[in-house]
């Protein structure tokens, strides 16, 4: 098939773009994990802020990706980074916030208060409770949020090709402009497969990180 | 009213066949509560669910009101039977009123009929009308269970099937609801088949108990007969080693009182009284006043130890620590015997007048008399 | 009452901001285009969403029927995989089969929107407590009555969550259909990027963003109307 031939003929470029794609998503989501989990934990202590934070992040994720890119370009043009990977990473970062923050927040709030009481009764400090009990118990749910954010953003990053970010989306955009159906299909299939594989790998990691007692 | 003929249910999985119900034969009379009792997996729930075909029988026949319903269309059959399940099963998406109205609506009752019936039912199960517009999740477990019962009664079916209906409620509320249900049943007199694994609940609620084990019906009889005459070792073990004490719950002082006792009047001569007691070998005799109210008792043992007794009975009678009303439950009376360290009490009616003596002896005699009567057996047409 | 008022207030402010932007900023230059494309955009979204909801719920119900019980797990796996496929890819594939224009755009949007709805309908109905269904059977309801009166109403919370997700995906993907000849507000955004004209870009981006937020709130309000108070997990 033509598609298969394309893969074989251009495997180096495809590989390069795949790695580019993965790295872009990886950094954006990784950064979002650090910020998002911390923010999620923080707002469990400050309930009033929680509603506001969740509201804002949920509105962000409602905005279509290309529109968000569109909004970033003028701002980042000021530092000459309007086009390229930076707006893409920032947009993906913002998109990842809601799933991660909300899942962290919900997971920690849903921990049985009896467990915290038992821990306090045993003489644990608040920070110890946080790191030894609350976070480990929340990991499955947090990972589910990370998984959702990652899969979503692999798709978003494909669109980012249109603002010069690179990645597998370039095959799709080139395929459309050049009316090259093969390239188009290669791009579409590659991104889909990447998303599916990423989902499975993260599911595997999620299960690994869930302590046996919780399953 | 309900007749089960050779009802069987077999489940086949891969290579094994499990007989959940083995040739069950029963006849439940109209207006009676029949409790299907037994340990887990004994076939009681299977049997119950075959009556309204939630579980299809493998073989056998079911007759309701002399009509063979075995081949009747399921949907048609079930509209005539009220069904209460253990998990209550109120529809979360409907208000209490809508829940109750489900079957009447299916039967195309008019709106005004339904409204009237809903209010009637709420009164019957002692719930405030205000709950009608609320949703199940806004009610407590006990309240939900009552609504479950009301819902089953909505279309006034002649038959009700109940699968551990009170199991999901806490013990305190459970007792209250059981009592209320018995009061309701006195008025509506439905034919009820109920599943339970609790022997005490069965004894309290049932007119007849059907005990199952391993799919086989072990005994079908009144609660007292099952307690007095367990048909085999399984039933004996199941009802418990304290089964005779359990029987005490079923009767009152009225059943066991001995009204043919000797009595003395307060103003009778004491020396004559003692003479009478010695002649008849009476250990204790009650003393009554002119209004036939018991005021004390004479104990021969105590009198024998005194010398020079003169006067009337009133002067020498011992104070009565407690008296028993006719309506008092035998178990409570036995409890009082231990409390006051007495084996006999005076029994009075609600006007305070002496009826007779209730004693450990008279109770025993009564229980054994029931034993004798029961030997005649129950009818099974 | 509270919710409806805040929704009305919110929508009103959104409209006011939008028209203010048109009046007072350089966005106004493109007013004609914006309104025309917005109309096109809305038509596409509403068409594809309506079909997706109707087909999605129907398929979801069919898949949840006992006959298909054994395949249920496999079906779920298939759905979990398909919702991960990036929407741009779906549009691209739609184009390779159907060419360019309005039809492939709507079909692509339809398919992208369909999957979360089928999945959630399937999951939601299967999650209805078996004891409620047994109670309904015991009362003499037939399968159809049970589906309509018991299963679907109690699954509505999950179904609407699916619809909300699906509509969000739909609106998020709609700007992209410009790339396959489908028109809509994407034209302003992509042209603005290519030609490096900021006002055009912003006109498209802001309008798209506002439409998305409005649609999201709209679906939420609709869900509170349809879902019985007894079923939704949150208090009023």
C-alpha cells in the first residue's frame, strides 16, 4: 500500500517528528503535573480559592485549542516567540491544568476522614500525613487525570503544527495543502497510534503506582 | 390461595447441576403470612421468586386463587402481585408519589384515584403526606422501606411477596416496622409470602413457617408447632436450643393461668386457713379482699415456724411484690420470676381482680398441653 | 431558580462584551465576516451535535441490551481506544474518504462527537442498580417500559456528562473544519495566522472562545432541566 511505502520511505523524518511530538507534550504535561498537583493540594487547604481556581481552569479547557493558540500569538509575538513551540507548550500546559488540579483536589478531599484521624492519633505531622497517606492514596486518581491530559494534548499538539510547533501534525497539514492523501493518512494514523499507545503505557504506570491494597 | 405443586428449579453450569428448589409443595391459605425460613442458599428466595416468575421454574405448577398461573404471561401476572425486595429498590428518578403510582398507572387508573390512593397508603404506613413530593434519597432507610411496602400495596393486589423486606433496616427501627406491619396486616389481610433468615422474625410475623434446607422443604407448620415439634435434627438445630423459651414469646398469661386455685379472704380465720392448707398440702395461697383484689399471700413454710397464731389472714399474709396482668407475655413473666425470686404470681384482669395463679408449674403444664394438642397435626388439603 | 438567573446573567454579559468588542475595537472591521461565519459555524455544530446525540444514545442503548452482554467488555475496550484518537485525525480521515466541503466537515464532527455519547450511554445504563430493575420487573413492567421509565432516567446524569464532553469536543474541533473546506470561524483564525493579521486572528479566536464557553454553560443548564432531582448527586 502507498501508506506503508510512505512509512518505509520516510521513517527517519517520521521518527524525528514523533520524538518532537512526544517531547513537546512531555514537557508541557510534566510542568503541568508539578504545578497542577501542588495547586491541587494547596486549594484543599484553602476552600474558597478552590472554586475560583476550578472555575477558571475549566473555562480554559473549554476554549478550542486553535483559538487558544490564536490568543497566545499576539502576546508572545512581543518577545518574538509568537510562532513555534512556545505557544504550543504553554497552551498544552494550560489545558492540562484542569484535569490534574481537579483530580488532585477531588482525590484528596475524598479520602476517608477516619484515616486522617487515625494518623493524627498515631502522632503523625500534617506534612507526614500528606506525603505518606494522602498523596499515595490519591495517585490512582491523579494519574487518571494525567492520562486524560496527555491523550487530549497529543491531539492538541497535532493542531499546533499549524503554528509552527512541529510534530506529527505537520504531515496532516502538508497532506491537506499538497492534496497528498497518503501523507495525510500517515499523519492521521501516526497521531492516533501515538495517542492509543500513550494511553496504554500511562494506564500501565497508573496500575503500577496503585498500591495492591487499593485494587 | 397460593398452591405450589412439585415446584423445582435447577441451575446448570458447565458440568454441574444445582438443584436450588426440590419438589416444593405448599398450600398457603388466604389472609395468612407464610414465612420462608432457612440458612443462606436453602432455596427460600428461589422459591419466592418462582411465584412471580422472576426466576422461571424448571418444572411444577403454581396456582393462585385456583388459577394455574404457571403459563400466564409474566408481565400480566406480576401486576397482580405486590413485590418488596431487600434492597428496597425505590426508583431514584421518581418522587415518592410517582414511585407509588407506578403500577396503578400501568393499570390505567385515573389521576384522582391515584392521588387518593397515595394519601391513603401514606397514612397506612404512618408516613406524613409531605413526603410524597420528595425523592427517595431524601428519606431515611426506614422511611424508604415503608414506601417500598406502600408501593407494593398500591394496586391492592391480593398477594404480596416480600424478600427479607426488613433486612436493610437497623434493629431498632426494624422492630417498630415489624409491629406496624402486623397492625396493617390485621386490617388488610393480604396473603403474604415472606423470606427471612431470622428465626425470631419468623416466629413473630408468621402464621405459618416453611423451613428449607438445601432446596428441600423441611417443615411447614405454625410457629409454635415448629418450636414444639421440630420435624428433624436440622429444624431442631435451626430453631435453637432455647426453642422452648422462644415459645414463651407466643403466649400470654391468659393461656397459662390456673384459675382453679384455693383462695382465702382477708378476714377468714387464720387457724382454719392453716388447717386447710395442711390438709390439702398447699404451699402457698393468695389472700383477697372483699373486692376480690389480691392483697397478700400465705406461705405454709413460714407459718409453720411461728407459734400461737391467732387472728385473721390479713394479719399474717406476706406482701405481694408483683402481680401479673392477663395480657402479659409468658417470657416477661418468666423474667419476673427470676427478678423477684418467686415461682408463682397472682394474675389479675385490667380491673385488678384476681383471676388465678400463674406459676412455673402452670406454664409448663400449658406448654405440654399444646404439645399434646399439636399431635393431632395440621391440615393439608 | 438561582442557576437559571446566573446563566441568563452570564450569557447577557457575554453578549454585551462581544458586541462591545465589535463596536469599539479593530475586531469590528470583520463584523460582516464574523457574523456570517459564526452562522455557518453554529449550523455545523448544531447539525452534527443533534445527529450525534440521537445516534449516540440509540447505539448506546442498543449496546447495553442483555443480548450483547458478552461482547460488552470488548465493546468498551474499542470505545476507550476510539475516544483517544485526536479529532484532527478524524477530520483528516473524513476528508480522505469524502473530499472537502460541508459534508465531510459535518460527518467528521459527527463521528468525533458520537463516541463519548455512545460510551457514556452504555456505561450509564449498565450502572443502573440491578435491584431497581428487579423491582421494576417484579411490578410487571415490560422491557420497554423499564428502559424508558427506569433505566434511561437513572442513567441521565452519566449520559449528560457524555453529551457535555461531546459538545465540548465538537466545538473545539469545529474551527478546524476550515482546513478541509468546511467554512466556519476557523477561516478567520487560520487566515489570520498565515497572513499575520492580528485583528483577524483575534476576531476568530475570541468569537470561537466565547461561543465555546456559552455552549458549555447551555448544555449544563439543559442537563439540570432534564435530570430528575432525585438522581443528580449534587444538592440544588
